[in-house]
C-alpha cells in the first residue's frame, strides 16, 4: 500500500477510535448513573458493577489502540518527510 494511502487509512482508523472512545465513555457514565440509582433503590449492584469494570477495561484497550494508531501516523509522517525530494 502506498504510504499516502496507508496514512489516510490510519487517519480514518483514528477517527473511528476516537468515536469509539467517546461512546465508551458515555456508556461508562450511563452505567455509573445506573448503579447510583440502583443503590438508592436498595438494589443489588454486583452485576452492574461487573459490567462497569468490563466497560472500563474495554475503554482502556481502546485508548491503547488509539495510541498505537497515533504512533503509526507519526512514523508514516516522518518517513514521508524523510523521503520527500
């Protein structure tokens, strides 16, 4: 794949990763609020808290993936500059 196409794909992947992160953070906030409501109602929150922990783990993985994309973009941009005539 040509570097400029690879770079464009990485930028598209970055946009998707950032969208996933924003949506994941929203899910976490919603789950935290759900747990608070359940606690106020005296309901068992164990399963909801397990889900919250899973959401947080997934979000952390998405952040790591985003960082990898950023590193790839930086590497491609450096290579592009180095190869520019």
